């Protein structure tokens, strides 16, 4: 029988011993926020991972679908009679009051003179009903919501009013009907920031925000975002910035930054605000929270594994709103973080404190 010598056995034992970490070894340093080299744009994975979301009603654009019953009118004119107001003229002609005002160079308070001839632009005009959202209106007509925003010169805070008319643009020149309709049903962050809010009734009071995460706000009830931004923005997590704002290596634009963090890391609100959206309606971003902060600012938190807040809930700067993960098409455990002012994405690194 072959026997092994003592020297080889001793060498093997020493090698194994060297592989065992010491119990007295210092713990690894805490993660710090620092910028990594620009990573190549990850390829979308075959199947997006889904987050854990608190029970909530279906979003308003699904709970309150819209019928495409726009009224089509031809270009024309209208001579103002005694008692006419801009809204009354809009009701009589079927056009949008805002469109008539822009076509005639009228400014608030939209004074109309008796006998004044006003140009009435032709087109398709949709009358907004209770609970309808911009996203649902866009889907009804198969037109991207961003095109409706542009056609109507909508601006912050993108509030729709019951009884208001929106001009619905025709399909874009050169675009196929199928492609246009697909765009209307594909949500992006801009859609959620500008088109998720249900139409308001002027006489109906809106419930004030509450810090209670157990309150479930009806999907068709508008939220009340702050009027003003209360503070500077804070980092939502500590970790390495692995993807920057702007064009990536493959040319695809990133509207935010990616921060690598371990799964289940607490994700904190970057500033005081009100939660405008919670869900996973954008497949690429997985678990998603959007908070509105006032002055047109909104923050976006994606790839979360667990969402801990509800729509309409007020949150404080530094409050945990989610747990990080790798949901959606995340290339690694990471947080997708955006800052928006109105429709425009803003580089978060220019708004966050330097480390």
C-alpha cells in the first residue's frame, strides 16, 4: 500500500489553515459614494424581476379608461357677444379655451371685448371627465402623451381639470399607426411625472397628504404635492455610482444615475415630498417610487425589491421608502435614481452634495 510522507501532509494542512479567515480580522469598510468608471450599457435581460408592492388599487388610467369621443371641428372664427367668456366660447365652438387663447395672443385674465373676432383653430378636441388621466386619454386615441402635452403647451404642474378640452394631435407624419399606438401604451418616467394625475373638479376638496402608510388613496383622487421644495437633495443610498447621467457607451441615454448597493439596502427620500407613484409599470425599472417635492421637482427610485410607501403619502427627507434590489432589467443589485424638473431630466450629481 502506498503511504504519504509527513512533510506533504503538513504542507497541505498549512495551506488549508491559510484559507480560513481569522475571527479577529477587521470588518470590511463601510461603502462610500464614489464614482466608478463608466460601465457599458447593460443588455436587457430576458425576463424582468418583479418587486413586492403594498396592496393598492389599480392606477387611475386602468381604473378609469377613456372613450375616444373627441369632437372634430374645422378652422373658423367667432365674434364675441355680450357676456361671453373664453370658456363660454370654447363650449360653444367645441375647441379648447387654451388653444383659442394661444391662437389669438390672449393672456390671463383673458379679457374678451364685445364684437372681437377670434380665430378658432380646427382639430380634434377631447372633453375631460372626472377621474381621467393624461395617460388614459393618450391610450384612448393611440397617441403618445408627450405629443398631447406639446400640442396643448401644458406646463408644470400638468393639472387636468374636469370640463377642460385637450387638442388631440393626428398621428405623426411617417409613423405607422401600430407604432404610434404602441408608444401610447408604453409608459416612461415622463408619462408618470406629467400624466398620472387624475383630473380635478374645481369644487371638490382634495384630501391632504398623510404620513400614515396604511391609508389607501382611491386611484381617481388627485394628490396634493408641496408647493415649494423645502430643502436641498440628499443621497438616497450610499454606494458606487456605476452609471452616469447622459449618453452611455452604446449611445443610449440615461436620464438618471445607477448606484450599486447590496440587495435590501434602505432607499431614502431625497427630500420632503408626496408620493406620486408606486408600482412596476415601467418594466425596465422594476420596483419604482416617484416623489414630488414642489417647484416642479420630482425624484425617481427604480429597481427596488420592496416598496414601502403608498401613493398620496407624505414623506420626509431621509425617510425609508423602499428596499433596494435588482428588479426590472437591472444589471446588478443597484438603485436607479433620477431627478426631474417638469418634463426635463436633471443630472443628479449636480444637485447632490459632493462626497
